[in-house]
C-alpha cells in the first residue's frame, strides 16, 4: 500500500512539474537555430547569404515575455523575413511591432500577414483589417508583401523576395505574387502556411519560408508533433525539410496563443544559403 501511495504521489509531482515546465519555462525559453542550406544552383553572389526567419509573435498585453523572446533571438542577418501573426489579434499589432524594432536586415526586412493579422471576429477574416496591420508594420520600416514581390540587388545579382498573402484564410495568389519575376530569377517565397509550396516551386522558388504551426507546440522527443493546424499536413510540422527538390523551413514561432510548449522551444532560425559543389560539399 505504501509503495502505491508513494508511486501516486510521485506521478502527481511529475505531472505538476511537467505542467510548470510546459507553461512557465519552455514558452519563455527561445532558441536561435543556425540552419545551413546547400543549394546546387545557387549563384555565387548569394553564397553565404543569411536570412533571419521569425514568425508568430502572437503579441498581446498579458504575454510580456514575447518581446523578451524576440530580443533573445535577435541576430545580424542580410535579410529578416517575418511570416505572419504579429499580434494575437489585429489590435495587438502595435505590441508586436514594438517588439520587432531591433530586427532589421542589412538588405531589408520583409513580412507577410497571417490569419491572426486578418481576424475580424466570429471566424471572419478581412483584408481591411490586414491593411491596418500592414500600415503599422510599414511605418516601422518593415516592407509587407501581399501577393507582391521585391527585388534586392546582392552584389551583381538580383534576388526576389516574394510575399504570398495568408493561405490559411485563402488570401493567397501565388501567380500574382510572382508577377514580373523572371522565370530564371532567384527567389525566396514567404507565406504564413506552407501549402503554397507547389505553386511557389512551379514559379522557381529556391526556398519557402512559413510559420503558423508553432512546431506543433507539443511533441515527444522521438516523434513529430501530432497537431499541424494546416489544411494539408507538411512533411515536418516544424523545422527544415526537402520538398520536390526544394527547401521548406517552418518556424516554431516566437510566441503562441496558448502558453503551452513541450519539447518545441519557441525561437527563430538564422538560415545560411550555401552553394553545393558537384561532389556534394558546401
């Protein structure tokens, strides 16, 4: 009997400690991950280009740790790319913008909107709401691409950053986003969710950056997360993977609507593009 009681007490204590860790420690423990991506046809001018990928702040007044999370992953990069959900609600976008003040890329800082940036209440999503968020971001020096693209000159080479509007709420228009981008051009596609990968690859994207999943927020050490919250489950709920001979990176996010994470630390990724030689080396 005593052994059973001790076992029960131990189980209760373990559960309590696990909940404490998952709700109070891991959501406030961001990681900056360095990811090197070898690309076979990468132009020499883009070899070594760095991209800081940040997503899903979900800033709101009762989550002050989000700004601290952003500060902890701040890193010098050529490009900073933000893939949506700046505020947990659109009216919280100012809090997210304030948190992002220290993130600026040497060649530019670009963003796309997520479903929380378009939320108009009762499962309604409105482009006008997104426009207000866009104005707040642009006033702080962040270029917001809503099915648009921007050309960047890197040494003697053109790189296009293509921003595709939120696919989760069906505002995406990949052909329109790629309008004016030459077929042979180098491009990085940004979207809040990964489902645009096929269309972006068809238009020549070498790299797709997305968010929305928060890495699933909860997973076992040897298993992918059970919940992806996408219309179509990605090959990995978070992190980097190959898809149709292209790279896709899904950010774990800086914040989350529900402050609960286990084995999926929040954070950002510093992505380094490297030219892959014929022998496979980088």
